[in-house]
């Protein structure tokens, strides 16, 4: 009688376990019943097993059972080792990205941004449940990069109220919340997610004013010499990009985080120079991208060159030529100097990517500085380059001018960019008196970087144009210069890159050769080897 009861109990246990499996994989919405049913079923099976202890002992007393027990023990030990390895691997997360572009690893920029988080950040992903794994694969790297990251995955169809509260209108919306601020994106790429994090962390948009009226680069042009690509890249990192005609406004706007003069072809008027001087005196930030003279005549921007000199930077009338041959790797000639290594500077910290500068001039820090303003180089040409002072010879139409250093030329490496930073002299610290709000504001000011006047001068503006921006590190170099100017050093890094297109392009004859090789030659060789082996054995 007891045996029959135990037999019924065993069948009930197996049925309960089966129901639990069906619910787990067929009805995920009822997951709360899976564990109780599985536990109850296993308890029933265990009771049946304990009730059959005599039969079990008898079976294991046989020789075959002993061998089986040994084999079972070996299997259990192997499984135990696998479980232990997986447990350790889960606790000690280590991943190796073997792709050429590192597309499954976080970029330097993302890691720098995550390192700055000092409060919890919530990332909410609104997508269909079947798409969750696509986002988990990427956001898991963010969670591993910072303990402040918390992610939540929400299916708008299953939780419409939550989706409505967050104004979610389409699948794939990612909302990032930090310190009471929220930003969103609908793209699942590292660049877009990181840019969204940058926006929510920085909060207020930084305004960049690009001067106009002197033949500067066009921010809206999609042509090769336009700046719309770099303008869009700046906007993705929470910069506001606006044109500025100083001759009309008479001064630099108060909300300017930085002013950029990108390749002016004519000089600034004295009143415009005065406006820039006043702006710099009040901890302004200025970027001058000054191309070399377009002809053998005198420099077309003497007033801007004089302004740079007042801050300890000498902009010279020459053209940097590079005979190292490195430019041929990216399809350029000697008129496009290439930088591969960089002087120590915050702009180029951990930066080791090639950058190219079509028709650049030398920009050299003045030895000893000017009025205590000491400039520093951050871009050098290669050792096998020089600054050609005889510009007239380069514009005589000779298709193959003789490339050699002559008297009056500056031997390489040649400085092509320099910067200077000067702290504000009248910096005042907040007093201890005031309201609680004022004390909080003072604390926030203490955490902010010390206001400085910052000026950067690059002897080329073409390196950031649409036609050249895609060369190796040109985009990162421009963005790093802007990040340094506005004192957002956490943005100075190498940004996420898209996976390289590694498709093979072959001609029709090459395709035919591959077909014959795979369908005839290789199988024929294998068949011939088999026939030869058979004949030898005969």
C-alpha cells in the first residue's frame, strides 16, 4: 500500500515539474508560479526516492552499478568544475575584444564620461521584449564601466502607463536620467548613447560662436570644404553652434563658451580685434584656425596674427611640407603634413592616431612667453618635414617641385598648433555669510574648474572640413581642442568608431577563379590523393 502511494506521489511530482517548465517557457507572464511548482514537484520526487532506499542499495551493490557510480561521479565532478568556472567568471568579469576597430569595447571617451559620474544614473530602455537582448549586450558594458549605472527594460505594450508617463512614442527609445535631468535617444549605438549621457551630465548647453564675414568655413555647407559634418558632431555632444558677425554685434555674446575663427580669408577689422581682446580679458576662449598665405604675397590676416602674438604664439608665413612618405598611406602628398606622435598636452593625452593637415603653416610658441603668457605646442609634424619659407616657388605651377630644406626654411619637426591658458588674476573666493542657497552655489563654484583665458591656434582650417574630417583622428583632434577650450577635459579622448567595412571587392575573372578553385581544384586534389593512396596500398 505504501509503495502505491509513493508511486502516485512520484507521478504527481513529475507532473508538477512539467507544468513549471511549460509555464516558464510558454507563459512568461505567469512566472510567479514557476518556482513554487518546481519546488513542490522536486519534494515529491525526493520523497519517492527516499521510500525506495532498499532497492537503491541493492542495485548499487552490483559490480555494474559500481562502475556506473564511478562514471556518474566523474561526470558530476566535471559539471562541478564547469559550474565553478562559470561562477568565478561571473564574479570576475573579463572580456577580450578581438575586432580590429574594437567595436565591442567602450571607447576612451565613454570610459572618461562614466568615470565622472558621482551620482546614480538610470537608463530606461523602452523596446519590445524580444529586442531586450540587443540593448543588454551594449548597456552591460556601461554597467561594468560604472557602478552608478542602473538599467531598466520596459516593454511599452506590457507597461503602457509607464511609457505614457515618459512620453514614449516609438520602440527603441532610451531615456537617461541623472540628477533630475533627462535626455533621450532612439539609436542603439555607443556614440548616440554616450552623447546622450554627455548631454544629461553637462546639463547646460555650451555655446560655440563661429565668426563670419571674412570668408570663413561655411557651417551649413555639405561640400568638401564645408563644416557641416563637424558642426553636427559638435551638436551631438551638447554644443550649440551659432554664426557670429562681430562687425554687426560689436562684441562677443555673454553666453559664448568659445569663439572660433575657422579659416578667415581676410583680416578682422580693428573694432573686431578689440572685441576679441575684451572677450579674452574676461576669461574668454578663442580658437584661431589660420591657413597659410594663398599666394606669395604678405599674410592676409596680420591683425589676427598680432593678436595671437600678444598671447605668446607666433604664426609664421610659410607652408609645412612633409617628405616622410607617411601621407601616401592615406593618399596624400608632401603638401599634407601628417602628425603621428604628439607633445605632452591635455589635448593630446593618450592620443596616438594619425592626423593630416592640408596646406598648414608653422605656429610656434614664443620662447620665454609674452607678459607671463607661456604657450605650448600640441601638434608637431614629422622629423622629415620642414616649413618652406619660399612660398612663391610653391605657387609657380611646377608640378614636381624639388623637395629639400634650403636656407631660411625651418627644419622639422615643425610646430603646427599651440595653446596658452592664463588663470583669472582677480579670482575671488565666496565668503561664509549668506543663505543656504548661496552656500550651495558657492560649493558648486568650488567644484567648478578655475576660470581661465584659453587660446588655441592651429595653422590650418582644412583638417576639419567635410572632405578631410574622416582621415584617422582629425575629428577627434578638433573635438578635443574644443573640449579643452571650454574646460571640459572629460570629453578629451578618442571617440567611438564605426566598424570597418571589410567586404572584399573582386573582379569577374577573380570571382571565376575562386569558383573553379572551390568546385574543381580543391575537390580534385582531395580525390587524387585518395586514388593515389588506394593505388599504393594495392
